[in-house]
């Protein structure tokens, strides 16, 4: 989103199917719908000759159309400024401008007013877009200058005038800042007139924009203009936990939306009794736990049974309080007896159970065993027994006497002799048989006579 007049984009609004020509003049900040645009004025009444012009980040001012120009919403105009002229977009015309001026306590009959010069030409628009492209770089350089001067301030935004003759520097600071030297350095660095404006953190968030925790754009960016004070009592009335990270917005202050529904909560709380009141019954005394404002329900628990919460309607609580005030009347038997009149169910907090080892601090340090067991060799299960068995076997082998090797059978020797005698070339048959015997003995782990 963002039209050419804001800091988030240039040109046609992104994602806008009507190309910025819808009823609200586009996707700009702090839009106003002119619901009187199609209504004719009474006979003899002239059109209100003031217009509302919007500048960067929702800054709006009012100018008088003394030249009788035909202006409509989203028209770009050149207006009076000091010095030179500025370029803005018409955001509202007609009778609604009178209502907005009276709301901001501006007199349309005042002699001192700013006027509309002309409809912006293409040359004016090109110059305006050229100086807008310098704003980010100028802001970073101005921050470096302020840091060099050791000033405790934050320059959050820079807005150039349409003709480039002046620039407005918006800053936030917790204390009073002497920026006279800063203005001199900025004027010499950028060769233009410098104006410093201090804004609050909420105005800063409204100018910069963003997305809130609700998922929508910030209220101060889209429609909220008056920033009322917000305190923690608004959160207490709405039964919200006083968590600063959840109650604070992007500006670091309490969220403005805490005031939106506060009046409804205050009206509903008028029917509730004081939460500090203790209910007295024959079974025991009960104190307040919590409430549901819009369902008109309150929860109480006995002093000696804090885990048992009893749900009661506000009318029943008022009855018990009246019984406690009148000493002549007897107190009720118990809160359960009163709750049965409204068919309420006793809510008992569940007893604590150790689910998934929640009470063990070191439960994540224990390694999980693999459920799939690998097939192991029986000797590997007890390596110590295996090593003892190996040592015992070696001792037995050393103690045994070496067995004598048996001689070859005489039949085989005779066959070798006959084969050796019948062989003509040195007994080839005997050599083959000897080689076969060597291979056989090698496989059996025996050594031949030549290997000994």
C-alpha cells in the first residue's frame, strides 16, 4: 500500500484494484469518506471555499481556495508555504471541511490564512518526487550529525517541502535538547532551511506505521488522531493481567485500545459487589477468585479449600451478602446449596498428576534407549567372560605337549615312487600330487616340510 504522497511507495497504490480512484481517494493514511459529495446544496448557498490538504504521513492542513479552482478529492495542488510553496493532495472538500475546522478550533473567517496557488503541474510533481527520494538519506546523515554532537535525541522522520527549499525534521527526546548547533550543521550540509519539530512516541508510531498485535494496522496510523491518556486502571477494570509486554504497543506506552471498551466494562461492573467482601456460611468463609463480567458470574472458594471453585450468579452473591448483614437471619448452609438453585456445577481443580515426568528436572538429560535391539553375538554380551575364556584357552594350549605329526601312508609313498620312476621328465605326476598335497595342507593349516 502507499500512494505517491506517502513514504511507503511511489505511484499507484500497490494492491488497489481501482488504482487510487475509489471513494476514499486511495489507500492513504487517515482517510475520510465524503458522504456529502453527491448531495446538492440548498438554493442560493455557495460552496464552502476551504479545502483540506494532506501531506506526508497524514499531516493535514486547511487552505482557502480564493481563485475558485475546481478541486476534487485526490487532486494534487500547490499551496502556500513559508518560504516557497508545497505540494499536497486534497483529502476533503465541501461542508465536511467546515466541520473538521470547527473540531480543530480553526476560524474560517480569520484574516490570516493560507491559500491554494494552483493545480500542480507535471513540473511541480517531478520536483516533489525528486526531493522525496532524498528523505531517507537525509535522515541517516542527520542522525550521524546529532550523534557526533552528543545530543540525546532521536530523529525519526524527515519531510521535504515540495519545492525543496525547506525540510522538517521530526525528533523525540526525553529531556530538553539544545539543537542550535545542530540546525547550523544541517543547514550547511543540505543547503536549505531547517525546521525542528518535537513529537511524542505515539505520534512517532503513527507517522511510521506498523502492524499491531491484533493483526491490523495501527489505529494511530489509520484513523485515530486524538491521543488520550491511558493508565493501568483500565486494564484492571477489564480483568486483564498487568503484563507490560502485552499491554504496551509499538510506541512503548499502554495501548490506546484499552480505552475503547472501558465504558462498557464500567457500566457492567455497577451490578457487581465489592470483590473484597467475604461470604460467610455455616460450612466456612469464602473469598472472591475471579469473575466473568458479561455473563454476570462470580467464582468463590473456601478459605480451607482454595482449589475448589464455586460458580455463582451475581444475584445469588448479593443475597448471601444481605444474609450476612442481617444478624437475625441465619447464614446459608453452604455455597453449594446456593449454587444448586441455579443448577450450577461445582468446579473442582484437578489433582496434580505426574504426566510425562513433569516433576523431573533432569528428564531431558536421560538418553532414550533404542527400541530396536540388534542381534548380538553371545560372546559380545559379556566381554569380560569372553576375555577370561580366551586367556584360559591360551593357558591350556601352552600346557599341552605338541603332538607328533603322523607319517605318510606307505601306499601313497609307493605310488609316488612308481609315478616318479615312470615319468620321463623328472616325474611330472609326482610334482602335481605334491602340489595338491601342499594346497590341501595349507587349507587345513598344516605346514609342509619346506616351510618348517
